[in-house]
């Protein structure tokens, strides 16, 4: 069982930055691939970023590539999403997710394969 708790969301002006955190319970954090997803009202949940258990492989959605960076601190059992140059289209509830993997180099990008989800944190980009 993995408990995920996101934090760091809020209101930011266009062009601004936020860093989301996702604190994970458990002692085998490196055995879990981690993902970030987001969902806006009336839209499907969409993939944002994913990072391998080892932390050295990342994938990003085209819509945020070059602006967002995902990282993880295995010692702190924490996943991060640094978001820069935010625009109103980034407004959504952001969720972190975890999937146990036998390989520390697996990086799933599909929401349905993730086993554990956080409660979400609201990010609003508006002037």
C-alpha cells in the first residue's frame, strides 16, 4: 500500500512558476514508477510527466515539454513537478500516481496502469 499526498498547488499569474510535491509512504519508493496527471473540468485526465523508479528516465507530454520538470528524491520519498512559464491552459487539478514495477527503469504514461493516486492539488493560472 502506498499513500500519496500532493502539495504546492495554488493561484499563479501567467508566466509564473510553481513546484508541486508528492510525498509517498512506504520504504521501497525506488520500486515505484511515478507519474503526474492533470484534469480540467469537462476533460479527461491527461498525462503530464512520468519518472522511473531510478529517477534517471523521464517522459513528458508535448504540451508541457520544456516548461515542466519532474524529479524525485528517493531519500525523502518525494516526487516533484517544477512548472515554469505557466499559462491558463495549465489550470487543472494535478495528481501524482505510483505504480510498482519490477524494473526501476519502467516509465508508464497511461493512467490506467497506475495503482495508487493522490488526492490532487489545484493549480490555477490566471491574471
